[in-house]
């Protein structure tokens, strides 16, 4: 990580500092004498906020600082400026400390971060706890989110049906209340993958040169597949479930359904790139890059298209929004704990409303685990505002497919301040292509 030498706060007499530990709070006035600027010759009051909750490390806090600067600049004060002073981020804006907090609590409009290409985003699950509340909300501050969800669903109808068929197949093996519902049974009964698989097997049975062993195997597979849509009164036992999972017919049908889903999914990201407009396209530019053949490439900052293992960043983002605001009300008022959590995120004030949730690769110290706190083991506690503002900052790192030096070379994903690996020494110790490179972040000391 690079830091400019001699990083100091610009010296201005009377600059107000919203530093809770520093005591006094004042303001100063400046006169902008350039008539070509929006403010003209108007006398304005600027406030300097030292954000003690924003440090260069870990990465979550760095991105949080960028998210604050971006949101204030886009939604509240276009003249806002920010810089780093040692281990703290400084924000110069016309908003006072109270006005800054009020902006985030009452006026902040979340960027619609949506990844319909990921199963975990929420589009493929009925009544998803992250996506559905925002989709059903009526508050004006979530209008951009609702527009983004509509744009995503417009491209997902056929893919959603393919995913639902996979879930219906797997639900047949459940031994508890997750067992296949009547709605899932009917959906699978008319699913293209189910019908095509049965039709293909029945046609194979008609071949005159079919061997007896192959015929018996095909007949068993057909019976197994047909049993998946047969009405039953109770779930299978564990032994019956394991037997079904290991059967050839079950495996073949599941493989066909998954291939169909992947084939449909392969066209989804290019469709999003062609059709998406507005703020949800900003997230797409940060999370996914398409090469000249239309194949996706993933900038390392946001995992594999906004996904870190089983953690989908966008769905987690929506869940944290739901915990900070009453999304069912017309004004989406902040919840009771949102104020104290915001003070912790901005000023590093004490807060006791942290919740157990995953934050992924951005803040490994909060991931919990053995010896992570007092006692033998601790949970993963995060501040919801930290995650929300961190994701808002990550949107700034828009990526593109570029060629370097050689115009005939293959294009690769390029992100701001990201470098690719280059092999050195002899070739046997490792694979250069398997490395995803490094992401560097700048620190600047002037507004």
C-alpha cells in the first residue's frame, strides 16, 4: 500500500473539525471568487470532519471512506473533498456533523447492487429476506433499487424456471419439511429438461440393437425419473433418500437440468451488459468484465462476480439495508439502532448493536473463529453501516477489458490500481495463470 510522504492536513485557520475526541467544534467561511463555478460568489460554510472510523486498513474501512466521499459528492454536496491524514480520512463538506448524519439516516439512496447471475443474489428464491422487502417497498429512496430489480427479473424468467427445476429435483430427496411441495412437483412435471430426458430415453429403448443390460438400465432410469413427479404422502427415509441420490436416473436428470441452467446463465451477463442502464449498471462494471468473445472475467476485488464462496455481496448488502431502515414504511425511517451504528462507522464511537453476519475477504479480523477474541472462539460481528458503505465504495473501481502493449494479445480484465502477476525464475514452482494478481489502493494527502 502506497502512502504519500509527509501526509498532513492542509493548514487553514479556523477549519471546523468534527472530532469527538478533540473537544471544540467551530466553522469557518470561505469566499469563492470564481464566477464560473456553481457557487458563484456565494458565501458558504465548510466543515472538516475527521472520520476516525475510516482507516487505510483493513480494506473494508478504506472502501468505507471512499463510499462516504462518493455518496456525499453524488447525493448531497458536489463540492465535497476528501483526503488521508495519517490513519484517518478527512472529509471537507458544507454539511455539518449533524447534517452529515441526517443525510445518511434520512436521505441516503442506496445504489442498486444486483447480481442476477449469482444464485445467492435472491432472484431465484421465493420471499428472499434481502431482495423481496426492497422489491415490495414504496419508499422513494429505494426507487433505484426497485428499477434495478425489474431490469434483472426481465432477463431471468427462463433461468428462474431452470433453477426452480433443479430445486424441485433435489427437494425430492429431502427427509424433512423441505421435501418437494405440490407446486414443485407440478413444475417439474412440465419442465423441458424432465420431458426431454424421458423422451430421449424412451427413444433409445426402441433401438433394435440395444443390449439387454442397457435396456434394463434404461428402464430403471425411466422409472426413477418418473417417480420424481409421482404424488406421495410423506418424505423418504434417510435410506430411501440416499438410494435415490445414488441412482443413475436421478443423476442423469439432475445433470441435464444443471447443463440447461448453465447454458442459459452463460448468456445472462452479456444480456445485462447490453440492456442495463442507470446506477445498477455501475455495479455490473465493477463486478464483471466481458472479453471480446463475451466470456466473463472477474476483477479480484469483488471475488467471482460479487461472490466470495457462499457469500453473495449484493444479497448481504440488501439484508444490511433492511436492518438499518424500515423498508416497509413510506419514508423508510432508520431503525432504532441505525443512529448508534452510524456514529460507530463514522466517528468510531462505541456501539452495542453489532450483528453476526459475514463480511467476506474485506475484513478478515471480524470473521470470528478460534482465538479471535476472549475465550476459545468468537462469532463474526460486523457493523451494518460498515458493510453498506464499504460496498458503496467498491462501486468506484469500475473495470474494463483491455490489451497491454501488444494489440494482438488477448484482452483481460483491468481494474484501477490492480496489477497482474509475472513469472520469475524457473517455471516449476508455480503457475502464473492461476494467480489473480494484486490490488493496490492509493493514499493521497491533498483534497
